[in-house]
């Protein structure tokens, strides 16, 4: 009787371990499959996405405002401007290096924010209100503290698909 009971315990332990290992394998396979699906989707979106910064300049010397012109040179339209990333690296008026991620606002421009200039997307002939291929997006941004006069800065604009461009700015 003791041998049968010991055999039963060994077989039960083996079966439970097998079920747990199979469950972990199945969970990992599902997770990996989902990750591959997301990567494929992002890669296909990224393939048609491209942008280039045409110009970037400080609006007033020693001031906080910067104007940037970005061209959509890819084949993807951008619908939600808040998903764009705008980052600026500069020397502030206190002579301190600053790196700022700027938040999007559709309203009045505040400190460390960016918005679309009042002129809007140019020319906005196709899909009004969207940034389509071949169109230029004018961006106004404000940093705090202000950019120090006589220094250079760098602005980076990125799409939701990870495509970005950067441009130098000289503050006269």
C-alpha cells in the first residue's frame, strides 16, 4: 500500500508540474505573438512615415518663443497632433543646460508647451485639419526659462511611429 501511495504522489507531482510548465509556455507564446503583431503594425506604419524640419528660429533674441516649420515628406497623415513629440535642448538665461519635453496644447501657448501656429497646416487642401503628405506644419513653442542670447539650441520633432528630425537653432 505504501508503494502505491508513493507512486500516486510522484505521478500527481509530475502531472501538476507538467500542467504548470505548459501553462507558462502557452502564456509566453501568446504574449510573444501579440508583441510580434504590434511590431509588425508599427513597422508598416513607420515605413510610410517621414518628416523634415524646414526651418527653426527664435522669434525674439533672448526670448522664450521658437517657430518651427516641419514638412510631412512621408506617405502617412497625422490626425492627432498631441501624439507628436517636441523636445528642445538649449542653454537658458541662467547659463544652465536645459532639456525639455514640450507638451501639446490646442489653446493658448503656455510655458514649456507647443501648439500649431495660427496659420495652421499649409497648404491644407486635402483632409482639412490633418497633416497630410506634402504639407507643412508650423509649430510655435515656448520654453521657460528663455533661451540665452548668443547660444545655439536643438529642436527635435517626432511622429507617433518613431520617425523624427532635428534642427539647430541659433539665438542671435
